[in-house]
C-alpha cells in the first residue's frame, strides 16, 4: 500500500510539475 501510494504521488507530482524531474 505504501509503495503504491508513493508511486501515485510521484505521478501526481510529475503531472503538476514535470520540470521537477
């Protein structure tokens, strides 16, 4: 669950700020 949540958060962050990566 934790891993899945982290993965989703990363995707969400990428969608909001793709330049961060």
